[in-house]
C-alpha cells in the first residue's frame, strides 16, 4: 500500500523502451535479410550471364575432314564481349595469322615464288577482338586445309599448335564484369577477374 502523497511509479516507460528496442531489432533483421536477398539475386543474375572463353585448336573439322582450326569458344552461359586477344609463339607475340605462321612454320608464307603453289585457297582468317560470342558458339580465327602444295606447312602448324602457341584473351559479360584468361595448357577454367581489360602491347588482329 502506497503512502498518501507519493505517486505510484508505473512500468509504462519500461514497456515503451522494450517495444522500441524490439522494433529496432526487427528493422535491423529486415534490412539484413533485404541486403542478403539483393546480393543473392545479383549473384544469380551474374551467374546466369557468366561467359567462359576458351581458346583451342584441332586438326579435323566437324565432319571429320583434315582441317586445322583455331577457335575461341564460349563454354559459359552468357554472351562474351572480347576486348583484347594475344597470340604467342614460344613466348613472342604475333600480330596476326600470317605473322604467326611465318614465325612458326614458313618464313616466306604468303610470298610465293613463281611456279609455287600458294595456300591462299585453303587459308582463311578472322578477327577476334571486338566480337561478341554468344554462349555455345565459336569464332574461328585460323582455318587451313591440307592443300596439294602446303603439306609440310600444314604438318608444321599442326605440331606448333600443340606445343609452342599460347594465348591471352580478355573479355567481359553484358554487365561489364571482366576476366583475363592466359591459355598455356588445357586448364582454362579459372580466368582471373579484372576491373578492366588491359591494352596489349602487341595485339593480335587477323
């Protein structure tokens, strides 16, 4: 029983403090969940548009015919914008297909002497930088068939592609997330993320 003249202290303020603290905790949890959800959604979108460019070569075409093919293939799930491409022969950069073949296989390539059989009719090249490759598609940048007059050259290029030719390619997704892939062997599954593709000192054109 309280004494006369002394007001009774009610727990109303304590309840208000508890309610306020509870509301703040709930808000913080909601904010945390929203941030995690947004981050997860962003990661899902990025994963669904992730490109993976691999550079490779083969000595047969899709029909099983003898044909040297050098290709950039997108084995990822999203389109890839190719920013830069480099091709090296024994560690030295080349400026294009003719430069590469002159370095590896035939110094006077595409400079036939009178009476020689030139390989132009079985030699096709294509550019790589600046192209967009959709998921599951490939870009062929060198194609050479075994013509009647270029058998030694064909065999030399076939040997070089397996041991002495390496590549470096930089590409970006549609969200401008970029990677650089240095291709020296068969493992091409771990490209390095970069903020921006560097400009190569000696770019490979065509």
